C-alpha cells in the first residue's frame, strides 16, 4: 500500500535567499552567476511494510531549482526517510526513527517560457542532466564528473532475494559503476521536465521526474 500526500513543511521549503532574483552568488568554474532560486513544497510518501515487517516508512522530499546566467541549472532533491513516524495532533513534537537521508544535485541546461495569462508564472524546462552530485546518509558521495574508485565501490547497487514467507532477504549480487558516465546513465532522469514557477513567491511545483526504472 502506498499513499502520497503533498504538504507544505516550512522547515523544509525555506529558501536561503531573500528573493528569487540574485546576482551575489555564482559558479566560479564558469563565471556564471545565480539568477534565481526556487523551492517546492515537501511531498510526503507513506509506505506500509506490514504484515511482512512490523513498521512503516515515511519519506519527506522537496526540490530546489537554481538557474544561472549561462542558461544552466542545478536541481537539488532532498530526501529523508523515517520509520514509525508519529505526527501529533497539535504542535511540532514529531517522533520517529531516522532511516536514510540523501541530497542529489542534477546539472544541465534550461529554457523558459512566460505564461501569457499570468505575469507571475514562469515555465522552466530543464534538460536531461549531464552531471550528478549526490551525498548519501553521511556515508559517501559521488560526482559523475570526478569519478574515483572509492565512489565506484561505495555507490554499488546491491540486489536481494526476498522470501515472502519468512520476511527475510538475502544479498544476491553487487553491481559497480566503473565510470561516472555509467553511473549518470543509470541514475539520471531520462526526460526533460517542465517546472511551473511562481516568480513572486520564489516557489516551484514539486515535479515528479521520469527515471528509467
């Protein structure tokens, strides 16, 4: 059973910038400057693991989009997963067991189109990414443009065989990505994405990206 709910968690969706438009920050490698930054509301995904396991998983995820003067973008996806999360009826005293955290940055180019009926709405189309930088659970990070043997080892995908009767899983194999290009091909979203942005509120709609698997 899987249930997805959109929620506006202020603690997750706050921008570091005072406004959308800025020229104070930049990417030193290309001398491109940051022109705008937008943040989406958080999306809550709930997965019930019962009866196989006696717990459920709750994932909070939100996106931040930065655009630059050279028509490049950085789309950051922040994800945190908890088990046995308890949301109180009142207040902010949330309880739960922290499981995993990840921060993934996708790099590429973008185009924009204004809404002819609404001056505040801007449609930003981001290309299929050409670079990924990802940090996982404070244990490792990868950069497809600067691949290392350590990244190859730590980012390997592990496959499991699951026994539905006993609820146990057994590791059956490991797949390593020999190069950054190989990792990028496996982990990038495979279709360009059109993102609706509010210029006034420095916000974007959360966009479901299309991946190969």
